[in-house]
C-alpha cells in the first residue's frame, strides 16, 4: 500500500497544515491512530486554555496583593488602635478616661471625660493625670458611689434624731450681771457635742456649727458672752442639719 505520510517535516505554515491533513488522511485510510490523534489534539487545546486561566488568576491575585495587602495600611492601623486602647470605651474617635488630677480645660479629679487618643497618650498618660476606663467600670463606680451616699444619708438622719434631743451645758466664770469672763465659741460647742457621741460619729469635714441663736432668735456672730439659753445648729450633710440646745451658766466658786 502506498504511504500517504510525507517524507520530511514541513517548514512553512502551509506545509504544517498539509502535514496535519496528510496524517489524518493516513489514519483514516489505515484505521490506526485516528482516536489517538484526535484525543491528543483535544488535550493540547485543553492544556492551552488551562494555562491561560492560570495566568489570568495569578495576575489578578498579584494585583490584589499589590493594592490591598499593606501591613501599614488603614486596616492594620485600626487593629493596632483597638488593641492599644484596651478595655476603654471609644466613642466618635475619642477615648473615655477618668481624671486623676485637675487638668485645665479638661476637668477635675474624678471626672469621666472623652478625649482624643493622641492627647491621652502624649499628655494625660505621661503625667499620670488620667486612666482609661470602660463603660462597665463607670457603672460599677456609680453603683458603689450610690451605695456609699445612701449609707451616709442613713447615718446622718439617725444622728439628726439623736442630736435634736441633746442639751449641752457650759459652766463659765461670770460677773454679777451674767457677763462671762471669756466666752463660749463655736469650736467649744462642736467639741463638746463630739464628746457626747462615739468617737468618729461627727468627724466629717461637713460637720460644723453653722448657727448660734439667742432665745429671742437673734443670731450671735461671735462667741457667747452672756449666761443664758441658746440654740445651735450643726451641719451633718449638704442638706441635713440638726438643732440642739446650749445652756451657759455661771460657775460656782
């Protein structure tokens, strides 16, 4: 049987096409190699498509990493900021802090304020003027403060009832007309009142004698200079006070 396969490899495009056609015709004529030739040609086409897909995917991935995968970009910056601020509350780009000192233009000791993160880091933190505080900590401090205030109120009301039943007596040297040699001052009255109750019951800074009056209702600005009956008022809390009697008598020789 005469051979249909060319004796040499084609060199030009037309020769290559003629060669492929000749091999196909040979396969058809002989019945050998037809399936293999067709299958190889299909595989070659699939490989070319897969290679093109891989190149496009790699190029797209490289572009994404080039644009977005920046360890110093905004995404990483926001993560660093959240870690740095810890448990404090952040509102509107500011951090919540509790002042430990008076800071001009910011607040007084104990105030809860919102400040810029940079202001906290560069000034407040370095000078130990404030600490970060969360909403949970603020609520806990508020509840503790309310319990303390309630305890102080209950104690003040109890002391008010007891003081209103008290009468203090002072014995001082006095002349025939009742004029004292010396006097009874507000500090004298408060000290004697403290001795009437257990130690510490009236040791608060707010415990002061705020008023001394004569029996006719006239206020005495200074010390008591005459024997007689008086009323005095002591402050227990901001809005709670107690009034009691003070008796000044001439001491017997």
